[in-house]
């Protein structure tokens, strides 16, 4: 007991620094888990959680047998996989390119320009997309018409939704996510590069044999975390881009939950879908972590 008190006394300032994060996770992450119970009941706001009638797995069964289920699952998984395939490597490539820049002013300028879109809200980003891609006054369609082709209503065409969403995600977040990889690159011993140059290694050999292995742990950890969010598509941007003409490709689980759970006030049904999404994400991240632990020395735990 004395040992515990002495450790606590030595770490009291660190614990004070940690306290806000702990309180945040307790209040906004763990306490809301109580709401999971709603998915197993026919929830009535006037009766409350405890007084509402027990429904068991009824809402899960309704969702799995719904004609919308295959389409929603397909759209969500495809969009999530596209994010992993295209947006995950983008900041790695940018970090590697910035690492090769030797002019400090140019490097800082590129970093600042690439960081800025991260601080732009999704409302503004989607508004910019509507403005630039407008079939009548958008600069993109003016360019297309200038080349002799007909204008394209990008935002009303289901075939362009996924492409536009992924491109906007890359543009908006590539610079901010590069910070982690630049930090990992700065930890690599410069003497390794000097030794490689003495041995006659060119820039590509140095990147392949020193740079990439040096940042591999960071890449693996972030890849596992990204896999865990395959079904957790950003709700705000999809909802802002969504319209009835592109439902076949743009309607995902999160927007469906919003329409059925919030707008239609079917809280139990919406909670059941949201819990299903969370469970699948957990399975994804556990599987990715298990594979990483088996194939390499890097994993989350």
C-alpha cells in the first residue's frame, strides 16, 4: 500500500494531465454504451428504456431480411475499401516525397498548403464540389464544354459518387495524416543513409531498404486502425452529397440509420443497425491485428 501511494504521489501531475482524456472517454464513449439495450426493446421515449417492451432480436431480423440490406452493405463495404485502398497510401507517398525535398522553404510551404484543407468543414467542402462541378456554371464543366463535349451533372450521377467522395477525402486529409509519417521518418538514423550511399545505393534502394522499413511500424498500426473503420463511413459528407438520384450507390448504413432511427423515430431499429456496424468493425480490426501479429512483430496488442 505504501508503494502504491508513493507511485501515485510521483505520478500525480501525469494523472492530472491524463484526467481530461479519461473523463471524455467515460462520458462520451462508455456511458452511451448503455443505449445498446434499446436495440433489444421496442423503445418508447415516454416509457423509457426500462419500461419499454422487450423485443429480443426482432429489429436485427427485420434489418437482415430488409430488401435494403444487401445494397446498404455493398455500398458501405465498397466505399470503406476504396478509402483504405486509395486514401491510406496517399499520405505515405506524400511523406516520402516531402522527405526527398532538400529546400526547407519549399518543404514547409507544401506542408502548410496540404494541411489547410483538413480544417475546412465538410459543409464547405461539399459546397465547393457543387460549385466547381455545376453543370451550368462549374469550372470543370466549362472546361469539358471547351473541349467539345457535353456537360456532366456529376453530383446527380450515381456513377461518379464514389470517385468524388474518395478524391475529396484525399484532398481534405492527405496533409494532416502525413504528419505521423514525417515524424516516423525523422526518427530514422541519418547514418544509415550515409552508409548506404557509401555502398553505392541509389535513392530508390535507400527508400526501399531504409525508409520504408523505418516507418513500417507506423504504417501497420494505422492500417489496422483504418481496417477497423471500413464500415464506419464519414456520415456528414455522405449525407451532404446524398440525393435520391444516387441512392443506389451513395446510401450507406450511417445515412440509413439517420433516416430510419432519427427522422422516422424508429430508435430501436436504428440502434440495432448501428450496433451491427460496430460489431463488424470490431471483427475487422481484430482480424487485421491477428494477421499483423502473425506475419510481423507489429500489432496493437
